[in-house]
């Protein structure tokens, strides 16, 4: 066994990495492709403000609820097998989303996409852990994997913008079908199979407990952020926390737990699972505002708005690809904390955004670069800490933290923005604009545009200017809140590295 572990990867392993890039790109693209489609979806399906947020974040919530389960399942039945099953499910769910006739049906289809996506990401990442045993090669391979994921999230708005400029909104979901079909042809031919050689049992009770822990908590937090504190929303959080306690107690008693809690005794593992969700929380939440800002404030069409996301996409890709090389000259703790600090600086810049496109571009480039460095290094720390036979479960934990972070970012930062937007319009008056129109425009910015088109003369123009100002205020306030959060976490992570770094020098 030691001889195999010491062997470096050859051409077969690098070809397999190229194949794994296909589902990684697609799943990450599907996370963000819906951002630019929201105005078109709002016009066609007329979702409420709450439904609009569910359309964007239900994918991440369902994915997060099942990632650990699917990662462990892949360890048991085979990671390639689960990956191929997930690819088929993803194609079916994409078609359902594309041809949805109502907001509720689209939310359901996005939920199914999240379930399918949960089978894909941990499988691709855990396969890398088994393909690349050499530490240097594995770090480089994970850097490429993170680059693919980052590139996909940033290409989503660009590809989506092109499709929205030429086809109907459902086309953004169909783009994944040919990619997955290609993967289903190449995967069985070029990907090796790996699974846990032991006889560990799959505990379905733990699966149930994990799902009923994560989903009620995410639902309750989202609804409180959107509608305010109420007992009906606090109750799901308490229920989820109660099931979480039961779940953790069960893991400590099982011989073959769904989550190996001993991994959390490794300092770099714990630090990585703090950094990952916070970085994605900030990045995904702010990206939601950027897409709307480009279209609704700067009046760009979807494709042009997508083009203006390219600088951030390029910077994120370069940051992920260069992180491994940088870590040879700069200590990893410095890079991780530095990435978080760069994100904080970008958010401070965004608090100054108005109608200036250069400020937005510089800020998003910094945001994506800092996020790329922090996420790449944190992912590598998680996978290095896990033994090869538990790679699927570790990948599931890593992806759960990032998916939950991204989903909470969209839900909570998005909800802060909605609250500020509505608060601003609730107390403003403007001569020549009916107060009823202002109140109706407070629902969503997209609704404001439709109402403005129905108003006569200068009234419509004034309403647009008013709602643009309200949106900018919401953007600035949200960026300020995000900046405070990320700077606090940077300090926490720096202190944790300083405290634990000497205990695990090989990992740092």
C-alpha cells in the first residue's frame, strides 16, 4: 500500500482530472446562471419577493442538505457510479427547470437540481483525493478543481447573459444538457472507480437526522431575514438544532459514523471549515447584487452585463490557479488571512459605488481574487486531513460548508438588501409620482421597472430614479455589513492559525 501511495500520478490521472472538470464547471455555473435571469423570470412567472429568493437559493439549500450524505454514499457504493447517476438526474432536472410554467414549479425543479448537484461535487473532489497521492500533485490538482469551480460560477452570468439575449429564460438551464451528455460518454471510459474497501454500514437514521437538522435551520434563518423575527420561523431553527444534537450524539456512538467527528480535532480542518463558508457567504451574496446593479441601475442588457463580469472571472481563475505556486513562497496561513482581508477591502470599495462602473469592476476583481485564494487553500487543507477511504465524506463536509455559506449569503445578504430597499421607499415621497406606485415598487426592483413603464410622462422616469437610489443604498449597506463580518473572521482565523500552527506544521 505504501508503494502505491508514494507513486506520482501519470497521464491517466491527469486525463481523469480533465474529465472531472466537466461536471465541476456545470454545477458551479448552475449556481450563478440564474442571477441574470431573475429579471426575465420575474417578468414571465411573476414570483413574489420571497419566491424570487427561493428560486435563487433553494438549489444551494437542497445541495447543502445532502452533500455529506452523498459523499458518504459515494464512499460506500463507488464514487464514479454515484457521479454518473447524478449526471443523469441533473439532465432531467435541468429540462424540468427550463420548461417550468410557474414560480412554484421552477422552485421545485431547482430543488431537484440541488439534489442532483449534491451527488456530483463531493464525487469529483473525493476522486481527486484518490487519484493524486503525492502532496504536491494533489495540491496542484485541487487548485485546478477550484479554478474550474470558480470559473464556472463566474461564467454562469456570461453564458446566461448571451442565452437571455437570444432565447427565452429557460435556455439558461438547458445549457448543461450537452455538457452532461458528453460527460456520460467520457466518464465510464476514462474515470477509475474508487470506494471504501472496508465493510462500513450506511446508517440511514443518520441520513434522516442530518437532513432534518440542516433544512429547518436554513429555512428558519432565511424566513427571519426576509420577514422578521416570529415564533413560526424560530421554531424550525430550534427543531433543526435539536435534531443536530441527536445527530452528533449518534455519530459518537456509531462504529461507522456518517461524519467522522475525529476530523474536527485537526486544527487546519477546523480552520478551513470556518474560512470556506464565510468566504462563499460574502462572495455569493454580493454577486447577487452585482448582476442586478449592472442591469437595473446601469441599464445593461443581460449579455453586456455578463461581459462585465469577465474581469472578476479572470481574476478568480488566476487566483485559484496560482495559489499553489504562491504557497511555496508565502506561508499558507498568511495567504488565507490575506485573501479574507482583500475581500474586506473590496467590500469597503463597494460601499462607495454609485453609477461608476470602474469602482464596481475593481471591487469585484478584488473580491473574487481574495475568495479564490482562501477557498483553494481551505479546500486543500480539508482533503489533506482526510484519509483516502473517507475522502467522500470529507469532500461532502467541505462542499456542505461552502454550499450553506453561499446559500446563506444569498438569503441573508439578499434579505438585508431587500429590507433596506423597502425601508427607504416606505418613507419617501416625490412630487408627480403616486404614493401607491412607490409602495408597489417597494416589492422588488423588477416590479418597479414594470410600474414605471405604465406611468405617464416624467412620473415613470422619476420612479425609476427613486428606486435606483433605493437599490444603491441597499447595496452599500449590505456591502458594509459584509465588510464587518469578513474582517472579524479574518482576525479569528489569524488567531486560530497562530494558536494551532505549531501543532500541525506539515499541514501549514
